[in-house]
C-alpha cells in the first residue's frame, strides 16, 4: 500500500486476542505503508514474556501497557486490538489520555461493547469444554488442541485471558477523546456484528463500523480488507480505500 501524499509517521500499537502474542501481527509491516510503524504490545505469559505470570485483572494490565507506551517517544499513534485486545485497547487509550498522550484513532475488532455480556463465557469450563470452545472459535489449529502437553502449557494463559474478557464490564474513566473504528466478522458467533456496532455509544468524537467477511478470526481471513480500513481511517487522502464488499456505517458527533 502506498499513500497518495507524504504522511506523518504514525505508530500503530497492536494488542492480541486471548492467548495470542505479538507474533499475531508479524506480517502487517510488509502490507502497510511505510509511514505506519507496527508496534505489537506483548502481554505477560507469552512470546518473549513467557516466564511472566499472566494477568487476570484488567486494571493492572492496562496500567502496565500505559507505562510501556508512555516510555516511547511522544509521536502520533493509534491503537488496534482484536477481541480481548479491543477491550484492552479501549482502556489503554483512555488511560493515555489522562497522561496527555491522546491517540489519533482506536480500532476495535471482534469485540462486543463493554456494557454487553459475553455471548459464550468460557473461562469457567473444564478442560474438555474449554478445548471445544477454542475449536468453535477457529483460531487454534486442531493439532495444537489435540496435543495434551502443549495444551497444558497454554491453558493457564488462555484461562487468564478468557477471565479478563469474560468478566470485563468497562472501567471508570474519561470518555474516549478520539474517533473509534469498529470491525466485525459477519459470521462471528462470539462477537456478532450487532454487539460490535454497540461501541457507538463509547465514541463521542466519531464512529465508523464495518462488517467484514469471515468468523471470529476475520483478522486473518479478511486481512487485506482490514488493513485497507486502517489506512483509510488514518489517512483519508490515501489511494487505498475500503473494499466494495465491506459494509460501512459512519456517524460523527
């Protein structure tokens, strides 16, 4: 992708779904314009932080992420999060506002709005039920689900992440001070389009909603369309626009 004109460099901080690591976003830099710098935020318990215990409470994890971003140079930035990452992204952006670090945009994908109950809470399930839920979501390869030793390693992080997502109701804090762009998978059983569209009430500075082809992991299956939406939101004058197959609803205040 290339921009139609020179554009100020923007950092895109990326937060993963439950059980995901920074590697989820490994290929994005090759597919986005040079002026977007991808900065995945690694959560405890995975990747280079595998030896650290995962968080089961939202507030201390968001505070840790806030400190990480505040330690970086104060350049223009946006935040993207998928599923659990969308919830974390929303709280992170609000905490950064309190430290005079406002984001350009917040992108939330595959996550229902904070006031809505989770469609299929899973953190309390036994091992067999938990594996079945992961299989239904479709993001975990069957060979991993069938590997008992590997699942024994992964389950503590997965349960911690699902606890965060399943019990999330939104933390007290300021209104969002930047526009919010929300995206849903048209066949997502975990965060259907109606639940994602409900983020509108949290976006007094502007809201855009998109439905993309795919299930909960449209992050992978519709990646080109998703990246196109990100570029178009950060640079309205860029040549790359949202694909014609995308349903789009826009409201501003």
